[in-house]
C-alpha cells in the first residue's frame, strides 16, 4: 500500500520526487540528472545553511562529476530577509549561468530560490534544512515587495530532499514554527467542512483526506519533537510537505489554510514585530490556531435547539462592510485588498439560506467537527511542549487587540470560515465576548504569561 507521501506525490502538480532519509544528500546528483541533465547546478544558500549542508552537497556533486556554477551564498546582517529584490539577484545568477538552482535552507532561502527560478524560467530542487513551514512544496513565495509582504506566484520545487539528522540539528525554534504551521491544519479542515456543509465551497476529498486523515499522527506527540527526535522531525516535515502537495493538487491553499491563517496574514501584513524582528509565520499561525479552536469549542457547546432558533444576523450591506474596513484597517493597501476580498465573499450567496442550511446540517456536522478538532486547551499545551507560541502575549498582542482581530481577520480573505458563519448568525461579537469573559477560554488565563521558551521571530 502506498504511503501518504507517495499518494500525495501522485497528485502533485509539479513536484516529482521526495526523499526524507539519513544522508539524503547522496541522492542529489541522480535527482539533478533526472530533473535537468544538461544544466549546470547552482547551489543557493546563506552563510549558515552553507556550513550545515551546502558544502557537503557541493562536494557530492563534484565527486559525481556534475557541472557546477559558483555557489551563491547570500549574506545579510543580522539575518537574511525574504526580499523580492534578492530573488531578482538569484534569478540573474540562474540566467547568467543557465543553471538549475538548488535551494539549500529553509523558508527564506527556499522562497528566494523558488521565485528566482520562476523569474528565470527554470525548475529547481530543494535541500531542506529545517522542518519549519509547509511552503517547501507549496506554490508561491512569501516575499517583501516594496516593503509589503506578498505571496508572489511561482512553481514549487521539482524535488525535495531532507536528512532527519540535519533537521534535528536546526534551532529548536524552527521546528516549533513548523509545528505551529501544521497544527493550524486542524482549523483549516474544520473551516472547509463548514463551507462544504453550507454549499459555499465543496470539499475536494483527496487533498482533504491527505491532510486531515493523518494530521493527528504528525502533531499528536509533541514531546518527541521537544527532544529533537530525528524520526519525529522527519514525520513533521512529511506532514508539512503533504500539506503543500495537497495545495498543489487542489490548485489553491484551501486544504491547508483557514481562519487561523487569516490571523497570521493580518499580523504579518501589519508587520507585527517580536524583539524588533518580524514575527515568524508559524508562531502567528499557532496563536491563530488556538484562538480559532477556542471559538470552535464555543460553537460545539451550542445545542441543536439554539441553532434551530437562531435566524440570520442583521442585514450587512456593502456600505457597512466598507465602513468596518475603514475603521479597522484604515485606507492603505491592506484596506484596499480587504475591500476586494469582501466583495468576492459577499457574492457567494444569500445569508438567510446559509443560516437555514446550517440549522439543517448541524445535527450531522456537530459530531463530525467534534471528532476532527482538538480543544483549544489541548492545542495550547501541545504548542507549549515544543516551545512554540501559544498565547497572544507570546507575540506581544494584548487581549483587547486579539478580541478586535477576531472581526478584522475575516475581512482580509474571501475564504468562508467559522468567522463568517458566526457573523451570518449574528453571533460573532457574542462568541468573542464569551471567550474573554471571566469563565471563558481567554478569561481564565492571565493576559501576560511567560513567553514561549524558543524564538518567535523569522531567521
């Protein structure tokens, strides 16, 4: 029987090979020959990843007799940033050497090489050095473009190689980011189930199952990750890669991104800083995941009678939406993008019909959701175990800001989630207020607990 990773690869649109095993770098020469046999190889790394894996990879390729361009080792102080102009430098080197790029690193290096390869019109290979995010196998690169972080369209790698021992040697905070990113799939799946039940966006069963049916096996043993067990880190990376392949198969990020990512996108677009550096994506997703699981706990506590008696919320016309955007997001590029996203979201159908459909579906949907999601308290403890962000204070976010962000997060993406369902029901403000009440999830916690043990900023 094929493994989940093998099944995911069968449906991946671009990526053809993955190897997560000891000394995976030994496969690089053969993989490169299968990918682009006539092109010289250009290794792209930063100063750290060159020492960790780049020099070894270069040696393996030389020993195999492959043609090599001079490696591109990107250096910056204090750390390399994901800037679109740097990707232009990578693209120029690829074009100049007519080369096949090999990204040696994690999130930043991978995105720079991915976009650079796209600009140069060539495939690329990724030699991953940390289990830090699902972007290895996903289309698009998250880069700073004109000071604004955007996901720029580009193809994922032709192949991904990773050595679990190398993953285990990466800073602990990187696995914590990867765990936070993967934990968020719990919310993404539940949000898709709601959208499907209401006839808003049907579940694509293959990519849905690829992520959801195996998620607990990837995130259910955080203690093994806390001690940097190479096998556990390999499994974490496998889960992150499969999430990326599910997005490749489906054609967008729906299988792996829901309302938890909307919190993250909001904070990242507004340049949330931790310790003077941009907050790490996985840290933001982890906190967004806990925030949304608390809201799912609230929803699952609602009875069939409550749902049946609840009609749609007050009419919410375009003028009110635009006024809310202006009040909560200002008038800059984020607000302009939100206006377009909300126009698209409001075109999906009739609010009263969605509420009626939800009342009909709730007796079936409630136990199905309950079986898929874990409680907010459980997820928070799991994140804490791996040293990941699990509380808004870990990111410097106060309770008043988080409460407002439950409303603001739904404005920035057209994707229908639990936030939109509760707004349709007229319950969003009530639910958020309950979470921050004395006996609510956030109300039972101190507003400023000790921060997570590991770093929460991009590196």
